């Protein structure tokens, strides 16, 4: 197998992984559940990006399950964004290698 074919296979794999990461990010719940302390009392708010603005909506009954769900979603979102950035970087490098072509 020629080096060019290996690079093309790796590029195809990286593009597939990029699609998977984008799909996984889209399936996560939107927003972030945050706790604010106001005058000694704790209140839960849903932080949502609305265009360029960030909006905070009060959550009246934040259950423990809901808090865990959004905490896990926040961790997953950070992990997928990191993996997506790595995949995009690798795609750029592989495409550059294929464009240069003469040395492969």
C-alpha cells in the first residue's frame, strides 16, 4: 500500500470522526445549568446563548437528576469540542500533505 493511500484512508477516517463529533455535540442538551447565590440563597439558572447575547432563565425546580444531566453534558461538550478541534487540525495536515503530492 502506497503512502498516499494510507494518508487518504486516514483523511477519510478523520472526516468521519469529525462528523461523529459534530453529531454528538448536536445531541447534547442546549445551555448550561448554573447556580447563583443571591442574598445568601441559592438559585438555579439555565444559561443559554441567544445569538451574541447570553440569557439566564430561572429554573424553579432543579432536581438532582437534572443537575447531574447538565453537569455531564457540560463535561461531554468540552471533551467533544477538544476532540473536534484535534480532528480538524489533523484534517488540515492530511489535506496539506495530499496537496503537496510530489513528495508522497
